C-alpha cells in the first residue's frame, strides 16, 4: 500500500508497520519466547533458566560500508543482519532477538526501504531470529542501519578471545579474503578500470561473499558444544587484525603457515588478473565473517570430524606460540612479522 | 592521552578503550551480573530466573534531534541515554544494560567524543546501567548515536499500552510541554528573534528539560509494583500523539480536562512572552519523557499516596471513555476533538 510513497508523507508508526508487515508469524515469535514484539515502548521476552545472554550491536553506514554500486538494497539489509550474527557466532551462542535502528534520508523511497527489510528478514528468518523492535528516524543525508542482536548461551560456556594457549593449533572455518576481492572487483568495474569483457563470470562468488556473507552460527555451536575450543573470534576485519586481538587478549603469539592458508580458486584467479597477491586480501581484507580460533593438538581430530560430519570446512592454518605478536612462516621456512593492519573504518 | 587527537589517527579499539576508560568499576558490573563487558565479540550477562527481559533502542541524529546551538556535547550523551531509559520506565521495568552504537564524522575530535561519553555515563551511572558493548564507525557527515537498553521485569507484569479501560482515570507524572518550549527558546535565541536582555533567567528550567530530561524509572516501578496500573506510555512525542497510541492499542478514547492539565509556571510565562498558548506545547511538543497512564477510580488514592511518599508528582488529567479518539473538555465544558499531531521526525 505504501510502496513508492516518499517518507515525508508517512508517519513513523505507519512506516514501521509497513516494513514489518507479515514478515514473521505469531507462532514463530511464541516459539522464541516473545511476549511483546514491535508496537509498545519496548519488547518483552522470556529467558530460559540455566542460560546467559549474549548481546552485540553493529552499524552499517552508507558511503562508509556500502554504496549503491557495491550493494543492492536487499544485500544491505541482509549483510547488516549477517555481520551482527557473526559476533554471536564468535561467542558460540544461539542468536534469538534483533532490534533494528534505521536513520533514513528523505530521498529514500519506501520501495527501497522495503527491499532493505526484505534482505534483513531473509537473513533473520533463515537463522530464526525474532525481530522484536527498533527505531526509525530521519537522517540528514546517509542511510545508517544499526542492529542489536541478543542471543542465548549455556551458562559460563561462551567462547572468548582470551583463552588461547601456547601449542594450540589455529584454525579458520572457511576461505578468507574473498569479500575484499569482491569489493575490489565492484569498485574497479565502477571506475571502468575493468571492462565487462575482461571479467569472467566466475568472479561472482567473490561478489557474493562481499554482499551476502554467511555468519558461522553452526560452526560456533559445534565449537562450544565440543567444550574443546580455547579461543574464538570472527574475521570481520583482516586475518592479521583478528589474530592480533586473540594474541593480545590471550597474551600469546600466532605463527601462521603460509602454505596452509586456503586460497579460494577465484581469489587466486582474480589476483592474477589484476596483479595482486591473494595473501594481501587474506591478511588485510575484511568482512568474510569466518571464525578464527584455537584448539589443543590433542582435540583437533575430534573437532575436525565434527566439522566434516556437518559439511563445514575446517582449515588448520598455524599454531599458538609464546613469542608475542603475529608471524608468518613462508614456503621456505622464513618467518616474518605480520603487522596489525586490518580494515579499520578510521583509516 | 588521546584528548584532542583527530579520529583518523586512532584505531577503533583504542578509541573505545579511551572513551570507556575507568567509567564503571568491575564491582559495579559484577553486581549487575556482567560476565563479559566491552572487549570481545559480544557481551555476556547473567539473567535472573522469574524475570523477563525488556529491550528497546532509540537513535539520536545530529541536525535532526540536536544541534550544537541547542545541546552541549555532554547533554547529547545524557539525553541519548535518558530517552532510551524512558522506554524502559514505560514498561515498569528495571534498566540494566546498554549498548552504544556511534557513527562519528571525521571532524569530531576525541575531546568532543569524551564529552558525549561523559554525559552518557553520567546518566548510566545515576540509573545503575552497565555499559557492556557497542560499535564505533565513521560517518560521512553527521553524528549518529543509537543506544539499545536491556532491562528486567517481573514475569508477565510489564505494563503495556493496550490495557486501558473505560472509566479509568488518566494521569501524568509531571509537567509537559517544557522541553519543546525550551527548544523553541534556544532556536529563537540562535535566530536572534529574542535578545538576551528580553530573556529572564527563569526560562532555564525549560532549557534543562530539553537538554537533560529525567526518565521516570521510579514512577514506572511504583506503578508496576502497585499492580493497579492498566496502561502506560512515555511522552516522547506530544501528549496527543501518546494518548492516541494508548487509545488505539486499548480500543478506547481519552477525554482530557483542560483545567486539570498542569502548566509549569515558566512555560506559562514563556508562552505569554512570545504569544503562544502553553497548551500547544503540552499537546504537540515532544521529549518531556513523563509517563502517561490509566488507573481505575477505585485504585487512584492508593497510587496517589505511593507517589506522594516518594515525592513524585501525580496529576489526574482526564478519563478513559468509550468514544474513540482523543478529546479535550475546556473550562466551559465544551468538548473538542484533538488531532494526533505529535512531534514526528518525518514531517
């Protein structure tokens, strides 16, 4: 009914109603313990005894995190939800509730907002998250989406960054660097540095990884339930930056093994096309939302088997050492220090 | 250490550390059940059995909700926290945890950010809220603060908008319209429509109400604990808009009694100075963050006594009627319809 209306002709109440209309059933909310969802001053939910709450929030800002030529509106919504889910995954927790705060420029049509919400709900429904509230305000210029996610975790079982131990093995749950390469590809196309004829269709997986990353909720749960994972982080910035965070919190060092770092075939191919080492994207690119963690050598086979049963990749990429900081051993056995230069929105 | 640094020279981690440094003690967090606060992918907290969770989020955007000439930086932080707390108050709940998401323009110094955080924490500490997480990103132009608050409420006792009953009395917990008049004063001073010589110092209470509103947490708790409050809402927009929300949710009408609406003496005086009826601000001004609710006639004395014991104002301003919509009876007994024209950020 409201499609195509400009924002100024709507009141906030009608807008929120319209964006959330028929997206989630009462049954679905009941199952998740929602007592009161959208439509009062605040939402009310039932918690389960024996569990603790996990909470995180994350913001995406137009021109800083996305642009119309790098992301479709649906992708903006999907990724805003997915990047938040990734933080819940990195605690080993089960995501349950989302609150969405949206600051909307006047020139955005409800048509575009509906597309953003389509993506938001696509992700929320897939991962069974109840959207229970939020706020909608005007923005002077740029779209700003801030999402808070609340999850549940078995009492005192949440996985922190601070428990990595010397001699642990370091693992990731998937390929890294693909999202940053996908973004690079989109920007080069926009700037006409790449002509369409030059671009093999098989770079689309890189673009998909940038636009629709998959939060590793299942992997986080396997790791928590195994009770054998020592430290865990999600790779929202580059691998070097995330590794540094674990090292600093745990007071240890990481020694990555270059030949063990998995390189996605399309990442390698795109690197060759534009003359850049895939390693640059892996270490310093961001937004892949894989998990990076450590586990003792004695437990690694058990965990590897669990990942295999679930069909989730599990790559051992290095080990935890006493020497502080992050280092890389190359194919010839040479070891060099890796600087913490992840994607940082303030640089 | 970081005071005066420009944002571009800091990484996000150092910035967050600096803004939150020594603001709340471990002891304080332990008392509130915080297992893991700022510094991991997500926060972890302990919940209490027998209680439900209450969650809300609210955003303040520079140029939409505040300007340097209407709000000091400390006030921006204070009010962002206070307006969120008001939604928790309107459920009768106890606020406990806050997550702060900040999008920061490059030209903001950490000096200014520290002032914003000073205000945020001033409010959080007064109301005993643990700040347990957040996100800090760059903004292309304007400051954007989004806060999520999580509170606790006795199971199935939260106060909704939807339970007002015909013949209930309608009450508020304080003066209304002062914040909007305070804003009007600040804008007129800025536009030099008022000269400083014209402005009696006693309009400062109006300015204070705009900059540092007090969320009615205590009033909300009294109302919930009385188990006699039927419907409750906070007055973040105008009285007419908030009354309409209760009426629509409860399928009833409100009949306000004009002579019973409390008018703050400074509001009356300012209205006389600029030639505007205080009633305009009361009905259509926003951001006073008082509570508006209904209670049965039989219970009103009991509740009035509880408010008196606590030294909190309690004004009966009308009653609930079967005729839908919001109406006003003036001093001569004439009844007119009140239009739902509260402060709406999309108009």
